[in-house]
């Protein structure tokens, strides 16, 4: 069942999103060659504590970190490690889900280390465009798969792959709620969207084929052909008019 959030719930989710955005701003200066993904996760944990944010990742099915940090061919769920050191040209995706006063916000952003190729820059831009196209369809009266189809069209029209094995989701009191939000599919299917629904929309795309596998650690998801992967995510509220992105700043 898809829960409809009341005004109080939405205000708490909005606050969670705005505070989480501050954390992502703080991360950017430390993304440099030589830093470990474990050190980044430790930094993030400190930033969450400063803002009274509770990690929804740490402890989830035994996961021991407050973030997932996925480098290059890692799609999602990269486990922070002292042995994974960033180097020039790396594409780093950071994914964090938190709660504030019992309500969640979920967000993922890419960072580049030093100089990256024009091809990588375009790849990053297309993932962001796909997310934006999906969010544009997150409107009352549309069907759930209108979001999915818009994402797939943007990605595949640019020659990239759409990961099939993982998806976005509803969000609220829990990190993962109904419904599952695929990044591919035909439009006009699934539930009708209603004001008060809140979704974590998160395109996961590949530079090559869309096939992925989970490594022996039970978490890390990599592309099967070792191609570059991208992941970006926002928490979105369905309203009576335009969708509201709770994990972005409002442009005045």
C-alpha cells in the first residue's frame, strides 16, 4: 500500500532533505586523490551527528556504514573500505538515507576526482537528465510507470544501459516503502499518483550493457562488463501541481 503523507510528515521529510543536502555540500571538498572511501564514510557520520540525522543504512541487514560509496564500475551499494583509495579520473557515487524526527530522505550524488573525460561528463549529465525526466512525470493523475518510461527513454536514446535488477521506492517513516519504482517500462501502467505520495527516484545506468552482479561481500553491485556506472537519486513529493524535490534547494 502506498502511504499518503500528511502536512506534519511532509514537513519532517522536507527538513530531513534540507539537512541531508547540507551533508552532500560538505562532502565535495574532501573528494580528492588518496582519500579512502572508509574515511569519507567516517566524515559523513560526523556530519550526520552534527545535524541530528539518523542513518537508515547503518544496521540495515547488518550493514556497518552510514553511506554507500560506489566507484567507477560499482553501480550501487559500494561498501566503504580503507583499501579503496580514490585516484584522479574516478567517478564516485555517494548514497545516503537518513531520518529526522522519524521521517526519511534518501539522496545520491556523483563526484568526480580531478579531471575526467568528456565521455564521462556526458554520461553523468544523461543520468541527471534521466532523473529530471522521471521527476517531471511524478504528477498527480499520472501512472507510476510514466516515471519509469521517461527515465528509460532518456537513457537509452543516448546509448546507455538501464539497470534492471534494482529500483527506486516509496519512502516515508521507512527507508523502503511501497511502491517499487523501476527505471524502465511502458507508460500508463501501475497505480495512479496522488498528492501526498513520496518517492525515492533513482536512475542506475551503465556505459555499456545493463547486466550487473553482486560481489562476494553480499552488497557491492558491479557492471558485468566492467563498464562505468552512474547513480543519482532524489526524494520527491507528489502535489496538486508540480512535483516538489525534497533533496534539492528551491530556486527563488
